[in-house]
C-alpha cells in the first residue's frame, strides 16, 4: 500500500527527515512513536503534501503510484487521509456542505457521478452512527466553536465518510480526555478493514491500548531507529525515550 | 509539482466575463457639460418644464460644489467636460411591444443572462433593462399593472405619473445633496420607477439591469421606489460594462420611500468592469443611495454585493423617521488587483424605538483596498433606538488593505449602539486542510469566501443568491498567493 524509501525532507533549509524507510502493507496498522521534535508530524505533513516541506531525496510509492509527484488534493483523491493534529475552523461553511463538496470532488476524480442528496444523507447518517458523531455538529460551521474533542471526532467522522485507503492520524490523542480518546479509538477500530491501512502517530502509548497496532516504529532525529511488535510501545512507555537515545548513540559509535 | 502560487497566477489572468461591446447605431450627445447639454437631454426625453427647471437647479448646485476630500483614497481627476451625457440606441420607430426592440439589444441582454422575452425570463422576476442612457424594455409590465403596481422606466413615469414623480423626486436625495447627486440631478438619463399601492405585496421580484456600452459616456440613472402603506417590494439591480482602457463615470441616485408599515428590500449585485490587473480602465461607481422610513413600523433593507468597478464609493443609507422603523444594511465588497472600495452606510435614527442592523463584510485581495465607513446617528427624540453593527474584513495575500471608520453620534441616553469588528486572513492552513480533503485551491477559496459572506448572501432573493455566490467565486479566482 505505502512504501517509503530513504525519504529526506527539509523545512526552511533545515533537514527534518533524514532517510525514512517504511513499508505499510494493505490492511495493517502501524504506529509511529517518538519524542517531541523527532519528525513524526513532519512525516505526516510530507505524505499529505504540505507546501513548506521540500523533499530532497527518496521516494514514496502509494498504491503503485508516485505520491510525491501529486498535488495535495490528488493525494487525497487517491486515498490518503490525514487526520490533523490541529483541525482548522472555517466559519460559515457547514460541516455537511464541506463534506459533500469533498466527497463529490473525490468521486469526480474517480469518474463517479456526484451523490444524490438522499444517498448522501443516508451515508452521513450511517457513518455518524458508526463513529458515534454528534448529529448536532453536522449543520454547524466546520469546526467553528467545536471543543478539542469534537474537532478530533470530526476528523474521524470525515475519515469514515471519505473512506480513504490510508488513514494517517497525527497525534489524534493529544488534548483528549480518556472518554473522548476511547470514542475516537473505537471509531478507528470500526473502520479497520482488510483493505484499509493506518499510520498512527502518537507521543504516548495510551492510544495504542485502544488502537492496537500491528507494528510500532520509533522515530528519532528524523530516522526510524527501532521497529517491533506492539509490545515495543509498552517498553517505551516504561523506559522513556532516553533509553532509546542511549541505544542510538551507542549504535552510531 | 506546481505550487499554488503558480496555479493562482494562471487564473488571475482570466478575463472579465462581460467585457464585450454591442455594435449598434447610437444617438450620442457631444461631450461637454453646460445648460445646453441639460436642455438637450430634457428635450430628447420630451420632459415638462418643471423637470427641466429642477435639472437646472441641480446644475447650479453642481457648479458651486467642490470635490470631497475625506475619502480614504486618492480621487482621480475627473474631466466632466470630456464626457458625453447622453447615449441611446437609435430608435427605428416608436416601440409599443417587446417584439419591436432591436434584436441586437435583445441579444446583448440575452448574452448577459437577462432574457427580455417573457417566455424565457425567470419566472417571478420582472426586468427593466437599461442600456447606456435609456430603458430599452420592461417585462411583465401588464401583469404587474393588474395589481396597480407601477414598474416602468423613469422617463415613462414622468409622462404617465407626473404627480408621483413630482411629489417624491429629490425628497430623499435633494438636488444639492452632494456633488455627484447634483450632477445626476442635472443630467440623469433614465432609470426605474416603482410604485406599490396600499396593501399590495408585489408578487414578483422587480429588477433593473444596467448596461454601459458606449465609449466615453457616463451613466447617470435615477431610481425612485415608493412603497405605500402596508405594501412590500423586493427590488434588485445588476450591472456590467465592456472592458475599456479609459475610466467611465457612473453616478446614479436611488431614492426609496417607505410609508406606514411598508417594507422595501433593495439588493444590488454590482459587477461593473473593474479595470485590468494594472488598474487601467474600469468604472468609477460613485452612487448616492438613500431611503426614508417615513411611516411608522416601516422597513428598508439594503443588500449589496460589490465585486466590480475600479472605485466603489457609496453609502446606502436609511433615515429612520417613523416610530418603530427598521433599517438594515448588508454588504459584501470585494476588491482585488488595484480596485478600491470606500463603502458603508448611514443610519439616522429619528423616530422612537427605531432599529438598525449593519453587517459589512469586506474582502481584499491582490493590491485591493477596502474601507468600511459608517455613521450611526441617534437623534434626541429617538428613545430606545438600537443599532447593531458588525464589520468584518478578510484579507487574501499580504499586499491588500482593509480599513474601518465607524462613526457613532448619539444624542439620546436610552439608545443602545453596538459595534463589533474583526479582521482575518485566509490562511494557508485553511486551504491545505481543504486540499487534504480532495478540494482544489480554487474551490477552497470559493468555499471559504462564500462561507465568510454567507450572512449577507442569505439576504439576497433566492434567484440571485446562487448567481452572487458564483460571481464571488469567479471574482476571487486566483487571488490567493
């Protein structure tokens, strides 16, 4: 599904990603953990195509296509979905209208006709229930005045609606209390399937109690320094990232 | 990968959609402004003596007046003697029905999306089409006539309803109100006249479509709307002009009179030619619009979507004279490239319990400059007057400007006057967020801007709200960078 090879990227001349290799097969959930500033969110931004990142080396193949050649909107239309760490507010644009526009843009890209109003509403209702999203938020302006938890839940709801091949969750757990965290995680778990992959970026192991990954990767200073099964997350939680720093330094010597 | 700036530059070069010209034989007065010009116009229109006198008074006032100096932009030199004050398509013969209108003119309006053939017209909308100085056709006149609604060109009103015209002409905007109003009084050519009789709710949207076509002319139309007791009317005006290198002056006057319990809703979708990217050409849109809520519990509501013109300079206002009267002003003004807008409103609270509401949304892009200027005035008799003003500015890019000049003068302690203002910028974050959901940059900007302007667009009659949304999107295409 997603193959990242030797990916280097910089922001304002400063190298942030220093050679990432990662393979996420179809249907798998991979977690990326790492200390602050290790490049976790940068990786998400580069994959989604944020303009201020420059890729200097390497390649990213998504479903057989060169992802880095595509505009951000085409990446989205191909099936890359980024659940933002800080979802933006857009006053005056209803959540529903926004989603309808997005869905129909993606459908048009695939050569499908726009959804009829009735079908769209049916789909909305279905997904809303699936991920336990508050119907009252549907007609409100996109994220405007939403609480932190509501914004994150809206991201998961959008993910359910747009049905991407790859969902990237960028620190979706940050700022969530335990109840909201559980709801968000349940939503993601319901969306897991054999043909959908996830890249879950998190600072804390807590989220991974609910969204159990197939693999855990540890990002440190722009590189993946360790990969392991889900238990690796527990080990990190217990020993902290300092333990890792020592290992990395040790290996480098 | 192309970045969004490049895409934007591509679209920015898109041309003004309505910039074509119509090739038609015209009657054009020689350039210049003097008493003879005014007599010429008056004679062309076969006007009664009293109207000529009124025009001449306007001209005397104009001659004594100076150009204002308080506006927030550099007023360009205007050569009043270099303009022709009358341009009309040559009449082949006396017109008695639409079938006799020059096909070239019908085709022009059709191309502008304003079919004058009643079968093709939007149902529920009656149109008066004004081409340069004259009205070429008014649709659904007979149907409206059955209910006693008068909807005709100003020239016809002078001929057929002189008493009404005489009574109300200049009663809201006097001939000496300001220099452009005085000029208009002297040389006004045509425009629309509306009278809604007592107790009648006008069954159709009334609308006037203004088209400037001739070169080196100005357009000086005059609109007068009178809503008698307990009547209601919704009126809409639209405007376009060809692309020309030199600036053209549009100095119109609109007067609204609402009697007891009457309501007038006046909407404008202004898309005059804005000039090119370097600011060359375009219309100077210097217009005086004022309504009076003369009767008790009367209501006047102005809604404007201003996307065109090189300079837009106007303050649609309401004099709230009757007790319990209400005035509203909803505005979206867009400036991009080198466009300038200095617009807003004045609410004069005179009667008791009068209310006013002002919602202004300025959008500046490119090197556009957008100024909101508003006056809320509460007189000593206006007990319990209330005003709410919200004034928002949206900036796109970092070379544009937004300014706000709210004036409040209250002489009554029981009045409540509220003012809220915000300034925001379309952020790259917002655009990227929408991109990441599969929406391209162009659509993303349209979505954000329409969301921002929604409160105002919602005020437009339904038939036009969609058009206005599209217009906003087109106007701002390629403005983010």
